[in-house]
C-alpha cells in the first residue's frame, strides 16, 4: 500500500530542525549587525578578495604656506590598499552516535550540541571582526601612527573617539562604539547618568552619548573602539545556488549560513554539517579609533 499523503517522514523532520537552527544563527548575527548599524550587505562568491583601504596625505614643502601670487603646490591625497581578506567558507561537522542518542535522548545528544556548534561559529565571526578592529588601530603606518587616544572615563572616551572618527571621515555619521561589558557596567554603576525610569542600562548610555554601543568580551577592558556605522560592511557567500544544488543546504533568505542533517546508516550516526562564509569589516581602516580609559588618580593630601 502506498504511503499516505502529507506523511511526516524522518527527512522532513530533519529539514525542519535545520530550518530552526538556521533561524537561530541568522537571528543572533542579525542582532549584532543591527546593533552596529550596518546597512551595506555584500553578497560575494566564495574566494572573493575583500580589499580594505587607508588614506594618505602627502603635503608639499611649506604645507599650505604659499606666498602671495605664487603657484599653489599640489597636496597628494591617495587611497592605499591596507589589507586584503579572502572570503572563505568556515566548515564544521558533528557526528552523534546511536549510543549517545540512546543514553541521553535526541534533544541533548543532537539538538543541544547543534546549538553549541552554532554558537561556536558565531563566536568565530565576532572574534574575527574585533580582531580586524584591533589590527586597524595598531597599524603604525596610520596617520596617527597607531597611537591610542586617552580619556578619563567611558563617556569622555566615547566623545574623544567620535570626534576623531568625524575628523577622518568628514561626513554626517552615526558613531558606533565597541566596549568591554565590564567598562560599561562600571560606568553605569557609578551612577553618572540619571534616568526617569523610561530607559536604563545600555539603552540609557546609548541615548545619552548619541552613539550605538555594542558590548563584547573580545574588546580589551579599558579600551574602546569607535567608528561609524557607515564605515562597516558585511560580506557573505550564499550557500544557495550551485552549492545548494550540490549539497542541499537549508538556508534562510539572507544566506548567511547553510546547515544539513543526515543519517549515516553505515555508522549509525546522525551528522550535522554547517558552512558559512561571513565577515564583518571596516571599509576605511583609519576611521577606526581606539581610546584607552585611564581614570585620573587622586593624589594623597598630606596630613598636617
């Protein structure tokens, strides 16, 4: 007898689970993208090279001092290649044995371990992004020589960093601040900003300083990175298309990640394969500024 229509099969359940995991990955990554204010999403083919640039100004002798009537010498402004990043797939595979499923149940053995695999992939994307920022701010060939600005509080650091980014880009912009969560917690705990109860925590600080603030442990404590939302990009290779035809990945509309579940009958294992090629990066490296928070130390007053 033929199977009934709309029968719920193992394959359909596997696809449904994969869709759920894709949605979790996209939701968490999109939250970071939205917090950073990134609007420019660039779909590329895997293997594409992303080029990051910095500006260089070479003034002539006199640097603007020109005698009356003399020809004004040229100041050279060049855009130089600073860094190239190849967009490659990060690939992960997890295999769960029949014994593990029997001992711990499908939810723990497969579903929860899949969630941890996705979190690991997300952490790699975030860590790579904050690594880009660190490298950009420490480049000795920058106009500022890779020197960090200094400020006596988080609020002052945000103001200094925003002004420095504005000076580089010279355009209307939305400042984006990346800070260690403990620096933000310390600042809020000191009660330097009061609230009417409508907003609190990170939203209170963001509204007060007029910048998007993102906290992450990959930012060193005592230092913030500041840039503009308009200077940030996200590039990704879509697992759909030819790749999707070959491997039958489950993806969502944005195409940030591909996931596939399959049963290996010859080994009696349930396999999860995950592939993503996503990178967040600043376009102009000089427009990423680091500010160190160095609170003023009060000198001891001698007792008469």
